[in-house]
């Protein structure tokens, strides 16, 4: 079974390099691997990619030996572990606000004794049976990961309990959704910065990875110094926007 570069980094106490992809762009996977990224966050929550296209993209991840952290559009148990069977290295689940919810997710994506994932052993994750065998469930538990997103004030309050759940490998702060909800709190001093600190403390206490999107070099340094090992920086959406903005400015100067 393919070994996860991301988990290897985590187990060695190192930060992993993440970027984001939300469209069917196979070349992006090759380029990200070439430029030393460990993992691509494939976003299916806010972007529409068909099931067959997802399977195709996952083959490119294996071809270029780079991890895929897939954010699914569903919490249906069978569909969650089917993404792993199709070759995703890990799943990142949005809006996980309680330890109970985290435990339910572990049941879906981890084989016994950690969870209750269904066994097939005929997917791309084990080379369509060729590299399956009796050790496959143990290997799958070891080389795939579950990241839960901290995106509500309730999740921040429960960060310690969520991080304590066996089978949860990482916590990821979602500043967009969390910030939106913080704005509507009354008589509360919670901020995104305080949320980062709370999640960082919980992750360190329980030996879990944590991270968040990083918006600049300076911001990445700050988050890394807080102990984050899931550092997401860059993606095709903003890259295209920035490129077009620059090119448009060049046209303005010439025309």
C-alpha cells in the first residue's frame, strides 16, 4: 500500500506542505508534486467534481506520488470510505463541533479495532487486490488520516475533547466559517487568534497535528511557530486570479 508522505512528516515532528485544488486540473497535481508539496487539499464541499472525475484525479495523485486530503460533500459512511478505496490518502471533514461527531467519523473511516469501516480490499488503495491481503486493514489505518475542521465556537470550546478522540489525526481551523459565526456572538471575546491558540494547545496535549490556511509568508511563519504541522498555502483558484490580474495590469500599461 502507498505510504503517506503527510503522515511520515507528522510522525517525524515535521510540518507538511499543503495546497488546494477545487477543479478538474490533472496537471496541477503533477506540478504540485514537482514543487515539493506533500499533499493537496481536494475540495468537494464547495466545488463540483463528478465521481468519475474524482477517481481519475486520484489516479494522478498515485502516479505522481503525492497525498490527497479530500474534503467530501457528504457524511454518508459508505461514500466516505469509498473515497479512501479510490485512493484518497485522507479525509478532512467540515463542521465537526463535538467529540461525539468525531467518534462517528472514526467509525466510518477506520477499520477495527479503531472504527467500523467496511472491508472490500479491491480498490486502488490496495492496487485492486494485488497488494491487499490480511495486513490491508492495518496498513490502511496506518497510512490514511482523518482531519476534522474546527469551524464553530462550539468546536473551539470542545477542541480538547475532539483532539482526545482516538482515530482523529488532525484538527484544522476554518477561519472563514469560524469568523462568520464569531461575528454573531454576543458578549464573547473569542477571536480567530484565540481559537488558533486553543486548538494548538489541544493538539499538542494529545499528540495530534493541527493547522489552518496560511495567507502570506509572514502568516505561515507565525502559524508554524505555534506548532502547526498542517500548513496550507496556495491553490489554483487564487493563482489563476492573481495571474489574470497581473496580465490585465500589463494590458493597461500597454493599451
